[in-house]
C-alpha cells in the first residue's frame, strides 16, 4: 500500500541489545500520524462519484481502474470512509458463500428472519413497504376488500445465506473521490503530514523522541 510512503518518519531510542551506544536511534514510519477526509467534505457530493464495487474487486484494482495507479488504494479506502477494511470491504460471491457455510453449516438455507413484501391498494397507493423485519405470523387486512378479511401473509422468508449476501452487497456501494480532485487531495494530505517545529523537530518529515537513557538517571 502506497499510503505508508506518505507517512513521515520518527527516530526513537534503539531497543536493540547490540546498539553501539546509548545515543543510538532507530528510524521508522510514524504510524500514529494519520489523516482523514474532513467531515464537512463527506457531504459535498460534487467531489465524489457513486461506485459499485464489482465482484472480487480489491482496493488496488479499484484504484487502478479509477486513478490509473494501484498504489493509490489507500485513497479509495480513506475517501470512502472505510476504517476496518476486513469488515467493511465486500467479499467475493465465492467467499461470502464459504463464509456463510462455515457459520451456519447445515442451517445455511434455514430461515434467518421474515421481511414484508410491498403491498399497494387498487389505486396504487403504498400500504406496506418491502423489507421490514416482522414475525412469521404477520398479516394485514386486504386493502382492496372493505370488510376486514385477512389477506395472505405479505411476507417472505430470508435464509441465513440470503441474509449474509444482503449484508455483503450493502458494502458494495461506496462514494469515491473524483479523479479531478485527486491531486489536490494528495497535496493537502502531504502538507498535513509535515511536522510543525517543536523540541522533537528535525525537519518537516522527521522528529526524534526523547532518549530516556540519556536524559533520565
């Protein structure tokens, strides 16, 4: 992931027993230096394109498709608001089947819950929206018969496998930064990554932590 190249460095006291002196330091990437998309920009839809993640796609393949560089996968992840890639990126169709089979075993096709089906009256008015979770005994009066006859149950059973597929498919819709704003985003991100001057400051991309072997008894 190209993201780690964007992180500034820090030097901290060497933990190695074979260090040449107490003043020895180790240089590493500062993983605590992070950025995110500004909250007020997440609702500016002119900056983003709605995108449906294809089956089997990864952040790097999406970045290659949209930005022409696979190592901009971190831009896809950050601008889509994804924090935990393991839980928030959709599995492939094959992987979601294997995942569901591992969880439910022989109950893979058993009913997980019931949902309403859409019901309209004879004039096309919506009486009951689809997708509401209900009990298996849920019924409503027939909207097209004046007397209170009970219509056939307007519900459908959702299997355990279907439930996992539905959850997984909801992850496929993300909003990604438009290519025209990419360079500005990269410039802003790199500027934010620079260090301000302080007692730890070496240069804008490097700080040095306190060495307690030297400064403390």
